[in-house]
C-alpha cells in the first residue's frame, strides 16, 4: 500500500471522527454494504466490509459514553436476539479453546457474524441517544438509493455496467442484484402502504416506487419475485385487518397495475420477467423446468445442501456444531462427506482448477443460510434462531396500536425483515452482510417500542394493555 493511500486513509479517518454519531453509523453501514455497489468488494487486499466494520465499532465506542435520551424496549424479539448473539460468542470461545482452531482464521470467520448481530444493538443504542437518528438515516438512504436506482435502470437499458455488485447474464440480458435492494424495498412498502391507506404521497415517491419495481424485475430472481409478492399480500392483509385500507384508492391502484402490465407485455418488454416467474411456478408444480438451459431448478439443490449440513452437525456435535471453522481449515474427513453445496471459488482454488485440480465443495453456502447457522452454532443455535423467527413473525400484533407514520414505518420494517428471512432459503441474508437485516430489526424494535411507552403513560386503554401483554 503506497504512502499516498495511507495518508488519504488517515485523513478520511480524521474526517470520520469529526462526524456526528448518526452520520458515523450511516457511513459505516454503507461501507460495510460494499459502498452500495459503488466500490469493489475487495480493495487493497481487504474486504470493504472490514473497513466499514472498524468504523462502526469506533462509532459504537462513542455511543457507549453518550447519555441515553430515550429507552428502547427490546421486547421478546430483542431478548431472543441477545441470547442468540451470546450463543455465537460462546461458540467462538469454544472454537478457539476446545476445538483449538487457529485463532486468526477463527476470528476471521466469526467477525461477520459477531459484529453483524452486535450491529443490531449498536443501531438501537444510536436511536436511544439520538431520537432523531432514525429519521435522518432514512432521509439520506432514500436520497442516495434514489440516485442509484436511476443509474441501475440506465445501465440495464444501455447494457453497460455502471455499478459494481453481483451480475449474471440471463437470456441475453444484464441481470443485476443490488446489495441495497432491501433498503429500497423498505421505502417501497412504506410508500405503497400509505398510498393504499389514503395517506398523502408525494410525486417523487411514486417515481421512486416505480424505479424499485423496475430494478426488482431486472434481478430475474425467482426467490425475490416470490418474496415481494408474498410481502405485498401480507401488507394488504394487515391494512385490511387494521382497517387502514381505502377501497377507492385500492381499486384505482389495481386498475393502474393491470393496465401497466398489459402495456408492458404487449410491447414485449416483460417477456423475460414473465418467463422467469413462470419457470418458478412450473418448478413448484412439476418435476421439470420449462427451459433447462435458462431456468433450471436450483431450489432442490439448496434444500439438500441445508439438510446435509444439519445432518453432519447432528453427527459431529449437535450442541456447538463445527463452530467458526475457517474454510481453509476444514479437514478432509469432513470435506469428503460433502455431496451438495457450492464450489470454492477463491483465487487460489480457481488457479488450481485451471491446472486440472478437481472441484472442491465449500462447507459454507451462499445459496441457503440455514445450513450455515447449524454449522457455526449447532442445533442449539439453529433452534434459537428459529425461535427468533417465530417470535418476530407474531410480533405484528402490537402494530395496530401505532398511529400515523409510525404504523406504516413499522409495517415496512416488518415486511422487509420477513422477506429477508424468506430469502434465507435461496441466499445467506442472515449469515452474511448481516448489518442490513440488523438495521431493519433495530428500526422495527425502535418504532414498536413507542407502543410500550404509550401503554405506560396511559394513552392506551387498559383493555388493550391486557391484550398486548
């Protein structure tokens, strides 16, 4: 690393230390999230995530010494997450002390998990010392992603890659999966929920929602299509159940969507999207895919990968699992048992493959996260995480006590978190880049905690207090 780079990094750190706490956290969050696809994932031989993680830890130290201006009630959701994070720490200690894994490799493997789940509580601490921090974060994230959405649409239409991130070729088109997709979906649900409820929505918000729909469609990812449609259905269910929905607006919305879909399909602009969605339905209803070359079934392999990892853990150590074992330290006795999963594509292994070395399956999988949880934390950790999923899923019951914008924001946070949990069946949303679901969970808990405050100060009737309790 050159002296200019070191000097620039030191100057950037000095500027970072001068920022306000909420801005420090936002900068760290964006950098951890691969700078929202503005930079490569690796710079100067180091993951960009690591730079952001260090900045987040620096910000958290400052937050620890600031006075809390507001108390955030963790509720049962937060308590289960505290237990799960504590269990991960125990698994880390066990990995080093009992399994005797190499310390640096073990810390390298665990850092994404430990810092990722700790970031939930760092966000909550920020919100408690600065009650306006969440609104500031959302305002700037909205603006930043607005620009990125426009760029993403332009790069699709021109076929010229302008952003970093995950790209795949799909049937002759540029398939782009933005890392900031959960963030823009958060704003999408917030906008749609308010619109269908008759709340005022600005023109630029409608344009934002349209851009989100386009970028989501251009991912050509069946799991994302499914999760978005599922979340839309859940949103409608909540709005009807809580008597928020306005029939007039809903009718106009449905008619507009149908008309828009008909126009797009008549122009042939949605052929790939329709084909991709249809292949998902056919895979579910039959044993064959409509086009094995383009739309082959990858879900069955993901499920077999997760089942295999859980079985291996149950046989090896059902309590702790394999702990935070580094991929490079996986012994042949374990590696030889792997029949399903992803091939290791590190630079070293790619060079070996080029020389004729046989392909090697990875213990961890980017295609389904459930097996990863079992590997690092055993069946106990997997059970705790499943309890979190259950507790979070039923926590919606208190949302109906929230008024105004708090209700719609809470609903948006809830929907995105559920979507990320659903996507655990086709990705690793809660085992990698964990700071993204961490923000969603922390935002949800913070907005939801206001319900408890209303109960305490008596603004909620006693009958409703008993129902929530």
